[in-house]
C-alpha cells in the first residue's frame, strides 16, 4: 500500500506542481511489488485487480491530470510520463490504464464550463475512460440528445466513473454533422467483453455499448463549436498550464513512456538473469561473460535510453507550451511525431534483441518476461505509434507538401 503524504500545491495554477511530481514517481516505485504480484491475475482476468486499482487511487495517481481548480495536483506532462514508465515496469497494463485515464480526464478538463461542472463540479474527482472512433450517434431531442453506439478498445472501462465517447450528430432531416464528445456515467452504459488480445490483456479494453440513452446538453462537448482547449473570452474554468497543452503530442508522448518503462523492465530482468544462466553448448558458464552478449546488452540499453530521451524531450516541449501559452508550430508537431516514431522503433529493436538473449525459457507462461514483451510490442502497434505513419507526416511537413495526411490536432 502506498504511503500517503500531503503534497503542497501551487494553488494559483501559474506553474507545475513540482513537489507532487517528485512524490508521485516515488509512490509508483513503492507500488511495484504489489502491482507485479497481481499482474498474472490481471492478465488472466482481462482487467486490473481491485487491490491494484484501489492502491493507485489511494496513491493519488488519478489526480495528476486533474487541474487544481477541481482538486487535482496540476503536475507536468513530464511527471505523468515518468510515473507511467514506473508503473509499466511492473505491469504494462497498469501503465497503459493510468495513461489512458490521465489523458481522458485531461481532455475532459479542456471542455466548456458547463461540461466541466457536470463532470467535476461535485468534488468527487472522477476518472474517465474514452474512445473517439468509431463515432457514435447523437439524436437531438428536447433538452439534450439520445446517445447510441458501440465503442471498442475502451481501456480501463471497468474502473472508470465516466465515459468520454466520440459522436456525430444525426439530425432529423438526415444531415450528419461532425460532433464531439458525449459524457455519460459508466452505470448508464453496458460493457461487452470483446478484449481478447495477445498483449495488454489487463487493460480490459472492451466495448462500451449505449442504446438511445438520454444525455442533457451540458454533457456534450461540441468540437465544431469548441475545439480542444479553446479558451474563449468568457470561459471561467481555465488557467492551469495543462489547459494549453497540444492534444495529440501530449497523449502520444505519455504513451511512449509506457513502452519505455516496459522495455526497461525487460532489460533489467534479462541482464540480471545473464549473471546466472549459462550459454548451453558453449564453455560460457555465465552469459554475462560472453563478449558478444555484452555488446548486445549495451546496444539494447543505448537504444532504450535514446528512446526515453526523445520521449522526455517531447514532454518538456509540451510543458513549455503550457507555461508560455505559445502553441506548437505545425513543423514542431510533425517533428514530435517523427521523433516519437524513432523512439518506438528503437524500443522495438531493443526488446527483440533482449528476448533473443533471454532465450526460449523467457516465453514460458510462468516467466514475467513473456507478459512484458507481449505488452511492449502490442502497445507499439497502437495507431498513434506506427512509425511508417509518423515518418510520412514528418517528411511531408519538411517538404512543405500540403495537405498532410492527418489534421493538425492529430499530429
């Protein structure tokens, strides 16, 4: 169980809560034995164990992305990435759910005043899961909308309080209007158990189903009218540095930190085993004494370190934007995307090298390495992480080829 400590806060929202950042990384490290002990259960049962979820909540991790105006900590993007990496060292699924929760909760904190008040106004500090694609259906009715749809890959849905669901508006005349995000309490949705994947099993990324559920106007964020983080002159609930972060660069960089954490855990475990295991059919009594193995360990460790450095750099750019309120330029966004692709590619190469060094025994069901490896390579293939897409986006931006292949908010 994490040791709870009072964290002093910068209440005016003018800077990041650095005291919280240091403390929260320490809490993540402290919880590693507990998380590791339940990782096989979460993997087998397709959701995080209740003891893990309660420990994460007690430690305050869900509050990191929540602005101080709603009782959160107001920490930096870099702090959230470092915590996600630490949690992923124990269990990639825990790191992923944490990252999804703080990302979706942060997006909800960017909404207009009415939506923020509906979600956060009662002081309960809820956490949100969410998915934008495929978009659901909103039918306008008196006072609000009827919400319908199926949203797969809703990571952490078993443990969330609210769902943030991407929707289009279907008007009575047949016209379909690009919509935004509908917010609905989890006790008003159905969860279908559809998450049967080789990796990230513990995320419970199942399908949320809603059929003509009424939501009032103030539980819908119209992204045509109010873009992500739009700060119109009369907006009251605004002022935290995170209110000015760029959308996809933040979500992407913190997800890359999860990959880096899992990769580091693989490195740590394989290196430790190399000091005891022989290389069968050779004269090496310890793999660690093999010169070529030493070089492979060094190569893998350097690639992971380089991937981490690029992730931290991109988080620091996000944090700078929050402090200066100067948005990233299109070329800066594209470079962030391209460098993120390098980070994913380097981590992928490193973990493959390490699993060759680990040998076939690393793939035994009883060996934590096989779970970490599955989670790591699976997360790298999330649509936001695909290197070939990132390189094309960066290349087009460098060459001035317009339009690019994705809207600016998603670069």
